[in-house]
């Protein structure tokens, strides 16, 4: 289905087209987070991959447009786990982030 509409001769995406793009971008960011956590993290005794917030920040410099937003979304979808609602640099550097899902499918 066409997701563009003409507005004074200029093609623009419809809200449905923008939603599809946003979902695709978000899924890509979540997969990138999973990949980075597997690369940087260490296996824990319970079989999950774990790392600290500081390790993630230092190991993924420049790879995410909005790391905190990606972490919050990943937690909401039960891809990762960490204590509290948000993680803040400095205050939460030693907080452990656990990767619960290694596949996005």
C-alpha cells in the first residue's frame, strides 16, 4: 500500500508510513543493543549476559542515538532487566544490566 500522499506536489509519508518506519527503526536499535551487550557483556552464573551501565556506555560510544530511550524500551519489552526506572550516568554506573533475550524473533 502506498504510504505517501501528495501535498502541493510534494510526496509526504502518511502517519501509517511514519509508524512503520518508527517501528522498524526501534527494532533495529533494540537489535543493536542486544548485539552490543553480547559483545561487551559477560556470562553470569544464571546463564544470562550481564554488564554494568558504565561498561555499556564506554563500550558503545557513538553507536546509539538515544541509549537511555533504547534501554527503557528494551526493559518495557522484557529484553533486558535493571533496577529502577532509568539509569543515569554517574549515579548508576555500577548498576547491572542483564540481557534476558538474545533473539529478537
